[in-house]
C-alpha cells in the first residue's frame, strides 16, 4: 500500500505540474476569481485518490482536465468578448481622481483608508496630496500616477541623449554553458571559453553563475571549490 500511495502521489504531482503550466505563468495575486476557484478545486480533487486507494486514478483526472479545459475556454472568451472579461475579472476602479479621494468608490469596494494608505506606503508614497490618480487593478494591486511636479526627472526631461539599454543574459548556470543565450548574443561556446580563460583565468565548470552585458562585460560568481583554489 505504501508503494501504491507513493506512485499515485508522484503521478498526481506530475499531472498537476502539467496543469499549472497549461494555465499560464500568472502569479497567485494576478489570478482571476475563476482561476482561483479552479486552483482550489483542483487541489481538493487531487487529494481524493490518495485518501481513497480503491478509487481508480483516472477518475480523478477527468474532473481536473474538465476544469482546466473550462478555464482555458473561458480565458479564450475573455480575450475575444469584452463583457465576459468584465464579468469574470471585473474592471479597474479609480480611488483617487485628480488628487481627490473617491469615497463612494471606496465604499462600493469595501476598501478603507488604512488599505489605501498602506498600499501607497508600499510604493514609497507617504503623502496622499502627491497622487494624481490611484487605480485599484482587478488583481488587487494599486497603480499610482504622481502629480506632474512630484514625478522624478528623466533624461528626456533634461534633453539628454541616452545609450540603448541592453539586457544582461546568463551564459553559465552551475558550470553548464547556456547555448541559447549565447546564440542571442551572436556568440558561441568557443568565444565564451576563450574570453573566460583570457580575462579571468576560468573555465565554465568553475562558475556557479555568469552573465554577459554587451557594455559592462561579465558578471561572475564562482563555485565554492573554485574560490578556495583562487
């Protein structure tokens, strides 16, 4: 029986992992009400085959796959039909409009001043008078637009030209070369090995993590044994 429970747990784990991948990459705080309900129901259904050993395993997969299919279908409808999206996900709510707190909207959402001030502080805003707009998104996140005279200066405001922004890409993970990222950088493994050896005296197997930035060069973190040798 112990082996049966072990095997069932492993199979259910792999199925749930595949299901979560199918549902997309959204964080828990970004799940819609329907997604959240589906996640709870899947968790409850997944436990049944472990509690009831006599229950055929495939019977648990039928409701799980049904829920996932319904979730994917409804997500597709939300992409295509605006009113369905509003019914399922709701709509963003403006809590501060042109510097004025909208009390009626806050009462409608059962959202109090402590909630508002707390979320503003999380964004390093301590004075409500600095806020032009505050919008409560459907995920529960508060989006804030500061008044024009409170917004930080940008190079564009000062008429300065800036260089293009490049993304540093990982090129070594735990001693393994990341060929896909090297291809994105229009480089290859031979180039990487030569650069590491010539500039740092290192080989990929000595490196825990390394990234490459076209302007700044390499960032390298060594493995513990390589640090001792160095």
